[in-house]
C-alpha cells in the first residue's frame, strides 16, 4: 500500500510517515474543540495534489456547513463548482431539502433503505465526477449519522460498509480512497466510539481544556512501524484559519 502525505509535515512524521491508502482515520474531539478542522486541512492539501473531495454531511444544512468551513479557509461552494468536490447531503435527504447545485447529491433515504441508496449515490459520484482521481471522504459526522439512523442500526450498517470496502479493494482497479471520520464524543456513546475506533487504522483525539485558544492533539493509533507513541502529543491551534502543530 502506498503511504500518502497529509500535507502537514509534523503530522506525517507523528503518524509514522503519513496515511496508507484505503485507510480510515478517526478524529475524536469534544464540545468546543476545533479539532475537526484538521480533516479539512488534510482534504484541502490532498485536493491540491489532484485528489477528489467527498463530504458526507449528516448534521448541517448546506448553508450552515459552508459558513462553518469558510472559517477554516475551505470554500465548499467554489470547490464544488470547480468540479473538485461533491457533497452527499444526508441531512437534507432525511428532511426533504433540495438544492439546484449539481455537486450536492441527495436521495430518498430512510434507516431501512440507507445502505443500498447510499451506495447508489456514491457510485453515481464515482461515474459522474471522480473518474480516475483518488476520493478523500470526510464524514461530518459519525455521531450525527448515528443519531439519524439509531446507534445500533448505524453500527450494523457501518460493519457492512467495511465489508463492501474490502470487497472493492479486492475486485476494483482504481485509486484507493482515504476516509476521515469526525466524531464528537459529547454526542456519542462509548460503544459507538469503540466500534468506530476498531475499524479505524488511525485515531487522533483532541483534548480542549483551553479551547478555542489551544488544544492538545494525541495520536492514539497508527499501523505504521515508525509510529512512536512517545512522540504523539502536540499542541494544536488555528491561526488565520490554518492548522498549527507544536510538539509537547
């Protein structure tokens, strides 16, 4: 498996070299944390290298999501119009909101039919937009999707998605994706956090007693042999919408 850069040199080093293709990265944070911004910094960097962004949004209407992301210099409107990003808008799918923007995808989704309809939408994006590019997906957020589907139902669906991911790895000849899961632990059960952690090759957790000024970022898990747990803690902050990491 190829090791891919996050575009953030100290993070690559702390992870043991970067992210392996086809891997899952879980970012866990709490109520006032800005740790979720790390995911969009990575996505922005990967898109500059030619990858395609996919945002799976289950918590905010598009206007609110766009406002939140502008604060971290991530312009979803511009990136979508340029053909470099698509949004699977599960929030709007559940609540019947429709958009005219071609890069926003919705479907008639409910808990009982979620998986086949979600896969149909994703295959459509692969065909219409991604092409030969590597997809880099961000789930905004795992806890939000668990709320919509019910935690037990979500865990079952998540396991089946991991099985489909394995099947695709075996049978498909295309660039393998990166998946980034955002999870606010203030809205999630310990059971949900434990299951998603199990299926994630990388886990990063943010502790934010001094949020929004400065937080502690801890890399809990990496599969790479050069990962050193003794060098896995960093000060994290946003400056001008950009991520800054400083070793502790």
